[in-house]
C-alpha cells in the first residue's frame, strides 16, 4: 500500500511531468491539469485496480477523464503508474504520435473513453457502470468531471440515469476549482448550491479538500462501500495548484503555450533544481 | 361499471402490420433467444420503435434511459466498452439530438453500437415536419467508420437486424413507421454492403432505398408500357457503398435515378453521385425531398406533394433517358 508520503511525491512528479509535456507540446491546459492531479494520484495509487501490463483486463476498474482537456494530467499519472513509457510524453499533441490533445481509446489502449466534449465521459462512465453490473463484474468506475462541465445538460441527464439505475459501482468526482475557461463559474453560469442539487438527484454526496490526499483517500473508501446509489465527491480544488503564479488565475486555463521561462518558474516552484529544469526542458528526464 | 379490458385500451397507430419497425422489434426478440450477449436501450418510445416486443421477451436486457438521448448515446458507448453489443433506439429525429455523442462516444471510439432509428422521412406522416427526419442518412454517412443501412421492406429489416449485430462496429439503421409492401422474395439473402438488382432493364437504372424501392418497382412497371426498360436496384447499404454495382449500372444503362425518402442532398443520391463522379460519370436525376421541411399529412399525400411517388420516379427516369440521348 502506498503511503501518503509516496503519494505526495507521486503527485509532485506528475505535476512536473505534465507541465513539461505541455511545454514541449507548445499548447495545453495547465490550470485544470494542476487542480486535478492530487485527485488522480489518489485514485490511481490507492483505489483503481488495474494491470499495467494488461490494460484490457476485464475485471479492471475504469477511470474516465470526462474533463478531457486535462489529458496531460492523465498522461503523466498513467505514465508514472506504469501504463506506458514516459518517453511517449514527448509526442503529446504531435502528428503521428499516440497521445492526442484529448484522451482517445483508439491510440492509447489504457484510456477508457474518448473525451474532450464535456459531459460525454460522465455518460460513458454511467454506461460502463451499468455494463459491468450487467456482465456481473465486480469492478468500479471513476469519472473525473470539471466544474464548467456541470453546465452541460447531459451531465444532469447522467445524474438522473445513474441514480435511477442504482449504479453504486460508480464514483463521480468533481474537480471544483471554481474557474472555467473565461471566468469564475458564478459569473458564467452559477452552479451553487451544487451539493444540494446533486444530493436531490439521488446521489451520495461528499465534499472534500481536493488537495488533501488523506481526505480524498478516505472519501473514496467511503464511496466504495456505498450500496444502492452512486457516489459523487465534490473535491474543492485550486486551479493551477502547486504553481503560485498560476493558482486561481483563469488565464492559465488554456489552451496556452508555456514559454521556457514559464516552465522554469513552474518547475522551480515544484522544487526542481536548476540542473534538472534543463533536463525537463529538453525531455531527457522523461526516460529515467 | 365495465371491467377494464382490451376494449378500453387505445389503438396504437402502426403497432401492428408489416412495418419495418415491427419487423425490427420481432427480429430483436428472435435474436435475443439466439444470442444472450446484446442489450437494447430505449428513450421512452419502445412502443414506437418496436422494442416493446424485446422488453416483454427479455426484460433484463432492456434498459430504459428516459427522454434523454444524449446521455443514452454516450452511455451506449460506455456500455459497449464492457464487451456487450448495444442497440440504441429512438425516433430518427431524436438521434440527431445525440449526433455529437454519436461522433465522439460511438464513431470515434469505434464502439460496437447499433443505432436503430424508427420514424424516418415523410413516411412519419401526420406528426409533421418536427418529427419527419430528412437529414439522417446524410449526417450519419459523414461519420467516419459508420455503416449506414436503410432496408426496403420488413423482410430486409429483419435480416439486416441480424447482419448488423454480426458486424463488429458502429452502425446506423433506419426502420420505418408505416406498413410497407413486401418487395423482396422470401428467399432473399441480405448482405451488408451489397445492393441487389430487383428488376433488370437496359435504358435506365433506378437506385432506391427504403420505402422508395416499392415505388421504383411500380415506376418501372409503368414505363414498361412505354417501351422504356428500367432496371431497379435496392441499395439498402448506403455506406459502405456497393460501388461495383453502381458503376456497372452506369456502364450498362448509361442513366441513373436515385430515389429516397430523404433530402436530395447528402443521402443516397449524394452517395451514388460521389461514386459516379469518380468512376463512371453519367446523367443522374434525384428523387427525394428538395431541400425542404415536410408538413402534416398522410404518408401517401406527402409523397404526392413532395414528389416521391412512382409517377415522380417515372418522370425522372424519362428526363434522365432524354439527357442520355442528347449526350
């Protein structure tokens, strides 16, 4: 079992790796990547049952990144979890390489759903949860949503559906960083009172600090024990978490280009020494 | 007070008879007995799509999604990812509501999902333009990797249902609302991706799909009296197109009419023309709805008003033969 210290180290490495990949790709969505990494770290390190050598193992748990624009977070976490060689991150968003700008099942077999159009990954996750029950496999489905995504009507269709069909093998997690592409949620299309709304749709709702690894871990453990109804974890997060000049700033939502000096500052904030910053910059650290 | 009984039940329009949706629903029941693996999704229109038969026969394999097509479609992609083929069913217009879900969660993801839509075209009748889907063949044809099928009668609908289930990958299939005449012989064998010549002829070929196949055969009969020899092809798979057959018809008859209960843009006429433009250009006339919306009316009245009847097809055949003669 990974300790909290292991996970904290994993998360900081995933932050470094995903930012270096966005820098190399010359475009991406760093803000929503950084807010999601602690959640994904705990899911992948402590809860998701998978076999990195056999990504199509039928009894595996499924993780769906419904906020597909945070793909570099998934790619970094999956690489560090051994799903594929981290050197492939050099090809992120590049012609002829498997790591697409948004997750795609067709080029990366360990990706569970092609996403990038908000709302669809959540429904796909509901469908997977129903399908797994239908074929009587004791596997769980985790879906990570973004807060702007909650404005999609399809999300509320999926909420009705998951509760109606009692998909208690499904845990949805909201990366609630309060910022969407252009501005704060409340200025674009207000979501609150969100927990009450989701609870009223028939889901078991928990609220946690989305950067407190122990709290996320406990909440996921509780969610796994729930019966009859699906679980929804509202994880309060900070957009750009871990990189002070990005934190809480909608302009780092993306799609933005990380300049050399941006990556340098970001990695320095993430405790990378000057020598290793260069290795992240040229990608040579990814193979090690 | 009278006991509640069958006499108190409303009579459901088109719920009996030889419609393609009935044939589809009954085929699902039979296939459900032969194969235990697939499931059926519905969006509260089971009585309209024919899937109520399946619900009754195999209730544990019937999933209700409510009037929420976008979620249903993307969920079908997720469900299919667990190794279970999924039939997603609703009316054709409501499939359009979930088009982007078809695109990402079914087509791009190459999921084993069979999208089967009832109520296509003007054949829908009195419900009017909001319910008459005249665009589905064009938009589904534009989805990369999507197989597109429009059977001609209840026998072909039944056979095609089995064939698309045997095929691994995403498929869109139209059924039909109204009772429809049989046009295919009892020993007919459906093959995905293959058209069939139903009547041979040498002056012009009418290539039709769906309800227009019966009308094309009637048009050929009418023209036989005027010494025009019409070949009739049932091209029920629009994609992948039977290019060999289309090109052969162009080569052997030199003139083509396409006929479909659909917008003339982008459907069967579009598919045939794209093929002919590349391999064997020849004069083509299009029978279909001329880039308009429909309106309320009975299917035959609408066919008359919007130009889909056998005489309309015959007139198009005469026009294209004349164009061929002029060179």
